[in-house]
């Protein structure tokens, strides 16, 4: 990719930044962690990006081998973008960045998040209870269904509806984000209609408390 800017540095981290360090690149990767997406899907999930910039980032990431563009067969018959196996290895990188960024004293809570942000943040911030937890839950977020499996100290979230979940949470992204990460009481969200619980309510409430945000880093005192 000779036309791109490069650090011209032999460090592997510098080379990684040559590939994914441009503005919006990692957020495009984040959106593709949930699976193949059309150009219009990415534009909707990233409202701050212009069509021209999105086109360039997709081209750059394709050239780098991070994603691939391919055509879905009928009846879909549309072009989609999908992470390569190597591109998917960026998920733990994004999670570690998320943990680090969540501790920023300058972070402003309450800003809009996408569906991919919500799911990635849940995987990132999950803190199992003492002794672990064995349970299966379902998330129904608009037209998107996810199976959540808690096994010991691990969490797995994948697309689809699990058979016989212990509890099902119906909700939208802003409300779920507010309850899981913003401290909004579940009962308040239910009153406004943003969330509906089916099944084991105690399990649902316990589950929603398993994603505490880390304490902010101490700001540097002035003059030091």
C-alpha cells in the first residue's frame, strides 16, 4: 500500500498501526465482529463517518487482509464485508482498548452506542460472580437475537436464539446500555417500556449486574 502514510518503523506495533491506525478503521472492525455487514449497515452504525471515508477505510482494510468483500447469493444478492480469520484476531485488541478507555478520567458517559458496541462491551466488562455461574439467557434487541451462555467464569455471546433460555431480555440498545453500564434500575426501564423480561426474573437481574465498569484512572495533578 505505497499510497498510505507509514511510520517507516520496524516495530511490529508500528506496522499494525500502519494497517489499522487510520481514523474509523478499528470502529469498522468493531462493527464487523457481529458478522457480515452491507455498506449501508455500516453507515447506519457509524453515523459520523462520511461515505467517502468509509469507502476508503473498507478498501484499506481489504488491501491489508483484515476483511473481505463478497457477494451473497440470491435472494439476498448484495455485497457484504466480512472479517477474515486474521481480522477477527483484533477482537481481544478492541476489548483491551475498551478496558483502558473506560478508565479515562475524560470519558463522557451517556454517548450513543451501536449494537456491536453493546455486545463487545458486555464481553469486555463481564465479571463472573464468586464461584462462577452456569446459565443460558437470550437477548432480543429489535430484530437481532443473541444467545448468552455463562459457563464458570466465561461468557459467550453469539447470534441466534438458544433453546430453553433461563431468561429472555427484550430491549433496545440505548436502554440495555443504560441498565447494564449506566446504573439505570431495571424496574425503571421496564416502566418506560425499554426492557421486558421473560422467564427467571432473579436470573435476569443477577445477569445485568455482572458488567461493572472499572474505576477511572487518577488524573495527573496540575503542575506535575
